[in-house]
């Protein structure tokens, strides 16, 4: 965020609620060889008159603001006297501008003070060649009640906002403080804010800069100065895809033959008697891929081959279990299904999920059927899961995962209930699953 924000000067009565920033002192104090190191400077700027410019530093007291040349020796250049004593100036936020306020190409003086009681003071002096700075009472005001602080005004903004196109989130708190954070929740910038009917104004602690965010009818925030948009979100979502960030590799390929999966099948009899895991093989073949009316229609078979020696001898009826699911590459979200037992039809297994990623939502609709075959060639069992998937044509994050089995019956039985335990969980958060032991096929290559 270095040099990211443009400085915005807020006009009359637009002071942020930023307290204890002004370091005020007697403008006549001189300590050390360079008076600028004493801590009395509360502002700076450039004053221009008759086409000549002078850089100045500002000090304040309860009754005046003094402008000194920006040089080692403390030399007074000019000053303005306050029409009223500002008794709390040492604990108030102070801001000064020497911009031309009336179009005569001469520097004027605009002072804004944010008081500790949330009220604001504004004082304006316009330049006159004979009288120098002339106070303008019609454009000045003292201790006008501020709008920052009331819970009913801040409440619509409290929460997390994602800055679109940036690895940046804005967190606004109920106490009128804010912070910009990255995808690791590290604080990048922070400060205080005030609210009015148009939006919020952020005051950056340290730099003193301000940033106006306007509220739209739809409830978003617009950063006009930087041509940006902030949207409310539930949590921080990294700009890096979930699979990439967590080191989950696409380690298998569609239409490229079979891939071995260690401990990909488990077998047992009764309630876990003789529980055993062994290797199996997976492949995916496409049977159709069509795009129409903005929708991509994808048909494929996911086939699991179980070798004869992967199933030990049982002297009674036994159960064989394999696991496979669909996930989203960008968010890691499990497109949750319930466990299918034996052969099934697509009408038995129909699902609809929405994936949200970087401000976009993708509706994914799919159905599948299962077909178990026994003693097929050299294989003890072969399972074919035939999918029909409908997804937006601009979505490319669909991943098929063939998953390794747990090393014990208890976890295997628990996995059968994951649709109620961890619906739409991110893959690393699913109980009993080791995501680093799976085969991953990208379906939208």
C-alpha cells in the first residue's frame, strides 16, 4: 500500500475523529540546533503570494497559529489569530490548508479542528494585499456537533469489506476505528473514521491523510479517488486460489489413463471386523462437453478399479468402500453430496451449490449415477460414477478428488455422515480426510 492513497482535503466540517494528534506548544520555544526536531510542529504547507512560494511549518497555541520558514533557524513568516480561545487544542485533531479558497491565486488559511467531544471547529482567513489574512466569520463555525460516534450511524458499516482487485480488506469496528488488512489478516493501515449520510471518511493514523468512501444505493462503498469499490464480505478470502495456497496439487489428468491411489479402498465385515485398506486406480473419461446459452454442460465418467489382492478373504458378507467428491479449486469448498450405497441413478443424486470467489457467484448443478461391476477382467470390482454437470461457461475451478481411506473403521464410519457434519466445508476442514493423500483431476481444462 506504499503511496497507494491519494491525499484528499475535506472541506468545511469534515474532520475525522482523530484525537491526541496535535503536538502543540509555545511558538517561541527553541531547543537544540534545529527547532524542527522539538516536536512543536503540527502541520506544514506552501504559502504563495504574488507568484512567490515559501515552504512553512505550523505551530499552534490556544489563541493562534504561527507559520515559520522551513529552515533550521526558527524564523516567523506569518500567523493568524483565533477569534476565540481554543482551550482543548492540545487534545484535538488539527488540520490546516493554504490552498486558494476564492480563486485569486493567493494562499488562504483554512483551519479545521476535531474536538474530543466529537464537535468540529472551522476557521477561514482570506488573503488581502493590504490587510493580509482577513478572518471570515460567515464561513467559520465553532464546536458544531459532530456526526461521528452514534451507533445507529456507524452500524451499517461495521464489519469486513473487500477492496475489489486488491489483496486488501477494510475492517470497520463499532468504536469508529478501522484497519486495512491483507489476506493473512496483517494490519497494513489503521485509524479512525467519521460517518455522515453519504458514507464514511477514513483518517489515517500517522500520515494524517483522509479517504472518502461513498455509500451506493446497493450498499457498496466507492473509493472515487482511487477508482475502487469495496463490497461487504463474511470473511477474508485470499487472492490466491485455495488449492495453490495450501499446496494441493492437481496430480492426475482427465483422459490420461489410470492413476494409482494409495489406501484408496477399504474393506471390512460386520461392524469393522478385519478392517483393511489397500491401493486402487482411478481414471476419468469425458463423454460430452458442450457450451450453450452461457452454460457449460459437462459429462464424464470417474472409474475406480479395485485389484483382486486389494480385498482380503472374508468368510462372510463384507463391505467395500471408496470415496470421491467434487471441490472448488479457488475456495476449497466441498460440493457436498450424501454417501451413495451400491448402484444408484442420477435422480437419486442431484445437487446444487453456489461458489463465491472475488465478488462473483457461480451456480453449479450436477447429478451422478453409480454402477458397481464385479470380476471384470483382472479387477475384483469396478465402480463407474457417471456425472452430468452444468456450470457457467466462465467458471474453470471444478476439481474431482479420489480420496484415500482412513486407517480405522471408526473414522470410516464417521466419513459416511460428513454431509451432515461438514456441509460445504473447505477441504482442509473436513474431519477424517487427509487432503494431501488424494488424487485431484481438473475437470475444466
